[in-house]
């Protein structure tokens, strides 16, 4: 009997990726052309953020923001910010399933698009190719969930909020 109930609940779950799009792309090279004159040994920093906005009852926009800053010595060589977004429809899920769906599964779909945008714009900026490594969204989500349960999450420095938020 319990198996029938679980099978019915599973059959009612629906997830649809409606569209994937580049919401925003920014590239700056504030110290060009000087930055091209020295030896190229940059220090690269990556920042990531995930925002979830409810558009309709079962429709959400997921925005994965990737910011990469490369410095050559004290000077910023380039700064890239990509907002890769998707519109998804999800219904029939238990409340506790929306966090992993929106903060693990959806960013995993969006990340390859964002990575390609970063790679392309860095090359077009005249710099050596930059290919971002895979991001383990499962591990980030689990870490943020553990921090939230311990009460130690600083709202200003969240990479991924474990529960969907509406903006």
C-alpha cells in the first residue's frame, strides 16, 4: 500500500526546463594594455551565487552568477561576471525537495553554459584560455545546509541558500 502511494507521488512529479539564457555578461580589463607587458602568472578568484525567483505558481527563474577576477601582481588583469539563467517548472515535489532541485540540480544544468561564456569572453579579451573546473553543487549545498542547521550562516557571504527564496 505504501509503495502504491509512493508510485503515485512519483508519477505526479514534473520538472520542465523551459529555457536557458544568458541574462548578463560583463568583461572588464581595467589595466590593459599594461597588463599584457609583464609575465603572465595571474592569481584567479572565483565567486558564485545562486538566486531563485518565483515567476508563477510552479515556475521559477534560477540565476547562476559566476564572477572571476584575475590579478597580475597588484593589478586587476580582468574581471568577468556571467549570469546564466534558466526558467523551470516544477510541481509535485515535497517541500524538502525544492532546495536540492533549485540549488543543486538546476545550477548543474546552467554551469556548462556559464563556463563556456567565461572561456569565450576571456579569450576574446586577449588573455590565455580559462576553463573553469566542475563545481560540486551537492557538496556546496550540503555544507550550507549544515552551516544553516548550526546557525552559523552569515547572510552576506552565502554561496547557495539551502531553501528557495523569492525575489
